[in-house]
C-alpha cells in the first residue's frame, strides 16, 4: 500500500479544515480513488490514523507546502437538471400552460407554477399559454385579470397565447352533449348534503336512472350535471363528480350571457385536451383530480396531458389562502393585498424584491413532492445576492437622535455610491454642526462619522481616518 495517497488526502483535508485532518474523511477519499482497498479496511484505517496524526502536528503553512507536491483532479460539479423527471418524446412539440383563477392577487406559489411551466416550454423551444380559468362567476373579478398579467409580465414571463376559459363556453356545451349522447352524464336534483353523504358512503344516486333532455334541462335551469363514474372508487373524486352547475351571477367578462357553468375538472380537462397542452406542472393539491381529468379526456377522445405535481411552497408564518386574506383585509387585520407581511407579488414588489430574485428562488425549490416550508431569510438571501452588486449605498438611521458637535468644521465630502464600483460615482455630503445618530455615546470614547471626521465627547477631533 502506497502511503503517498494517504498523505495526499490527509494534507488536503487538513488544509481545508484549519490544519486538522479527519481520518474518516480521508479514508473515504482514498477508497473513492482505490476501491480495491476495501478488503484491507482494518490495515488501511490503522495506516491512515498514523498519517493523520503526523499531518496534524504540522503548521498550516507546512501542510500547504507539502500539498503542492500532489496533483488533484478538479471535480466538475454537474448542474442539477430541474426537469429530469419530465418525459418529453423526441421531436415532441411541447406546449405548457399556467391556468390561474382570477379570484385573488397572485402570490409566491402562483409564481412557482407559472415559472416552472414557462421554463419547461422555453427549454424545449415550445409554446407557453397563460389561461384564465374564469368559470366561477361568484369569485372572478376584472381587477384580478389585470393584476395577474401585470405581475407575470414583471416577473419576466412572456406567453405565446392568452386564453380565457369563459370564451369557450360553447365548446364546453358541445362536449357536454357528447357525454349526454354516450349516456355518461345525468341530471341530479338532490340536496348538496345528500350528494356529499352518498359520495362518502359510495351510494348511487336515484337520479342516475332518469333520462335527460338537454334543451329541457337548459330551459328549466334546475339541478346539476354529474358524470356517471364509479361510486365505489377508492378515489372519491371519481364518484359521480359534478361537471356543470347553474350560477345566477353576473360574470366579469361574459355578463349574464351564460347561467350553466362547468366545474374546474371539466373545463380544465377540455381546455388542456382541446388545445393540445402536452405538459402541466402544478402543486400537489390537484393530484387526486388528475385521474378524473384524464378520464374526461379519454371519454371525449381528447389528447391526454402529462401532469406532474410538486409540493406546495410555503413561507413560514405567512398566509396564502385567498379566502382568509380577503377576510383579514375586510376586518382591517391586513392593510390590503400588498401588505408587507404577505407573499403576494404586489407585496414583494413593494418591499423591493427583484423579479430575478423571485424567479431564481422559486426554481431553486425544485419539483419534489415533499412539502417545503421556507423562511423570509431564504428569499431575502437570494434578493441580496442579486441586489448587493448593483445597489447604491445610502445611510439609514433607526430611531434617530439629534446631537451637536462642537467645533464641527462644516465639511463637503464625496462618498462613493458603491465601494466596489467607482464608476458609479459619488454623492456629496454637506455638514453643519448638527447630526443624527442611533447608538448611545459613551464618555471619552472615540467615534467617527463615515467619510467625515472623528469626534469624542461631542467635540470635533480630526478628519484623519485614525484619530
């Protein structure tokens, strides 16, 4: 056994960790380069301990000098492929979509889904659709359409096509009639509580056996349209789900033109399949709905969309539920959708977070199904990394106290806008004898106003950097 290799990695480990090598770390490196030594592990461990003890007695300078006699292979760190689990066929025309409901202000979670779908399309030179799933007239507001487009543009996302699900109502009716002709849907007039109870118990509804006439149903405006599913299915979403319901509410874009509106699952399956969306990435809360949506696409002979679910992005102590935020705004517990305690895009933008920081932050969280709860520090750190090299430097004094400096010379000083970027220029600081400070001053202690002068006991001392 050559001792050179043992010395090589003992020195490397020692230099890396302030002069003290770790035998366990060294043995790992040695076996990585010489796996044939695994059969001599006992002898190897003894030798490594001896070499490590000798190396640890050397000074760091001596360790560095001896280390120069060895050559180390530079390890090339492979960049993580964020979309490695996504299946894309050769020469497949990738088309992704992000379909938010215009029912609230978008937050960090929306940004993640938006950016992931946009990036996937971009990497495969495909198309990205922004689609408003606006088939709930009770919650849709014109304000949210506009805010979302503005926020998504600000994040740097460009869509190839803008769609509104409410513009496809006649298409939804056409597909509903197809299901009717196939005997796959029925009108249910049961109470909401009874439907939920029977679904939970797996009991078929008596309405299943009734014949349905589309025109009569449309005219009467009573009941809901349900899919004939499997009431014993393990996935309760498949137990005769509601596909259409009547909503007598004015729609933000369509007004009172339509009364019969599709539910999320039907319109989502139709919009994805009809417009040939190949891939969709979305949060895990939709995982159980994927089976139903694919089943609807199958019944209607539509292209099946490949869906991938990931864990929700949560920020510690931050509310993201639109319903709860609306209530808190109404009760004056929050200042509005741009309250700095929220992670809405308007709030983050107002606080000074850069779009690039948000973009990189959400991508860094990956597409694992594991739930992740991050802190403000994670996002702030990403923002600081981008902002620090470009931001001009200014003073900030929290809870300022005014003082007077005796014999203050009245200086006009040039302070750099950025200490590492002289090309940014300077700003002029003009002084009198009045200043604002934050800390308490101690007697007979020297202090300095940056870029100005030194003082002690509220009296000018000198302009020199060191008093």
